[in-house]
C-alpha cells in the first residue's frame, strides 16, 4: 500500500475505532448509572409511526427493535413551587437486538429507570432485558480491531 493511502486509512481507522470505544464506554456507564441511581417507573410500549403519521407497513409496531415507551415522570418542583408530572415518550438506551423480544410488544407494561434531570434518558430495568453483554462485546471488539488495524497501518508507514 502506498504511503499516503496507508496513512489516510490508518488515521480513519484510528479515529473510528477510538470513537467507537469511547461511545461504548460512555453508553455502558450511562446504562449502569441509570439502572443503579435512576428513578424507577412503569412504562407502556406504544405503537410507533413515522413523522408523517403513517406506519412503516408494520401495523403492530413490532419491527423497530428499540420500542417507543410512554411513562410519567415524578412531579418536579418548578419556580412556582407547584409539582408537575410530565408524560414522556422515549426509546430505551442500549437496546440493539435484531428482533424485538415478545415481552416488548405494543401495549406491554415494563419497568424502566430514567434520569430525573433528563427524563428522555431511559433504560429498561435489568429484570426486563436479556443480558446486553453479547452486543457490548461485539461493539468493543469492532472498535478494538479497527483501532489495532489503524495503528498497524500507521506503524508500517513510520517504519518504512
């Protein structure tokens, strides 16, 4: 491989691998923090349509693997001193399955934990999901291998 091509490819792979590893670490930390310190709530899986109000040829809303959840937050104290609960629509973090599990069919009630400061940040409770270790390992291996190949390409350019 020519030097400019190897340098460019190595740099792109280093950036991609590094960004992917940072994203994996931040996402894992966020999910762990929300499951331990988030506010518990009960959410309902709702049917999701496109922005124009039409379904994607999926009348039951089961094709999207990250279900749309509807839940109410705890009342917050505003500037007027009155507590107000709000209804939130959000998708759970870290849900990257190929197929939606049967327990997340539209209308199902699931336990979630959300961030009180940013209610749209929500994760399914640990009892509601299968372990996410396989997908976490996949993304970490992809980032690590991209980073390793990029570093190898850059090292081969520097040693020539």
